[in-house]
């Protein structure tokens, strides 16, 4: 959920270059964790990964992931 929120914020700010390490620092987690989740997002067709770049492909899905579950 937090990763999806960061991706939306970076997209809103039109950040063009971002590394997995930069995102990990933003989230306070390990780069490996971010990389694993981004790979899963890519395999689902929600994002496209490139060198220093993460592009949102399925914005509604990423927005849904960024929303807290009902009842929270």
C-alpha cells in the first residue's frame, strides 16, 4: 500500500529518474523489498520498469492499492 502511494506521488511530481534504492529510502525499507514488489507489480502489468524509471501502466490498480482497506 505504501509503495503504491509513493509511486503515485512520484508520478504526480513528474519525477523522471528514480532508483529502487531511492524508493526504499523514502519508505524506510530495504532495496530488495522494493525491487521484489516492483517486479510483482510489473508481472501484473501495473507498472513498467526501466533503468532508473518506474512508469505506471494501470493507474486505477495502483490507486486501489494505495487506498487503505475499508474499516481502517
